[in-house]
C-alpha cells in the first residue's frame, strides 16, 4: 500500500509540474464528476460492488488530484516565510469544506422521515453537479503559472 501511495504521489507531482495546476484541477474535478455520475442513476437493486465501489473509487481518484493540486499550488506560489500560514489556511478550508459538504449531502439525502432512493438520488445529483460546476470554474479560479517545486522543506531558515 505504501508503494502504491508513493507511485501515485510522484505521478501527481510530475503531472502538476508538466501540465500545470489549472489542467490538474480541471481534470481532477472532471474525473470526480464522472465518478459521481453513475450514482445519480443508482438503483437499490444493483449491488454496492458493481455501482457504489467503482463510482466512489473513481471520484476519490479525481479528488485526490485536486487536493494535491490545491496544496502544492497554495504553498508553491507564496514566499517561504508564509508557508505555515498558507498550510494552515489550506487545511482549515479543506476540513471545513468537507464538513459542510457532508452535512449538506446528508441533509438532502434524509429529507424524508424514512430514507428513500429519491433522497439518495438527489444527494448524488448535488455531488455530481457541484463537481461539474467546479470543473468548469477551475480554469478561471486557479492561478496561472506553475508552483515552485523547491524539493526541500518550505519555511526552513
């Protein structure tokens, strides 16, 4: 497992340095939206191994690329003495966004007194549309240029 994580991390770093953060963010969010799309048509009769697992695994691969891009871009486009502050801000908003997202999706899924497939479909639709909208907006929101890959610890004196 550690070897697979190391391979993915190196591949994402290489992709980020060659394609740039805009392409990585847009691509990752597109993969996340495409991963969530089959869940919109999820049928309770279909098995979790054939629909849920592949869809959520695909979405998580796209989101992993987005998180690496966000962290690398935020820390690579600032002065080294501001790295601690930038890292704290990135991590805070990462956790806050995840918490708010889970709360919204759970609330939408459970809008009826008893959970129904319609509630889950609405929640998965929200996830798909949010990822697609973010993919469309990311070329406008992600800064131009390439993050500076120093290869060493940021903020060391």
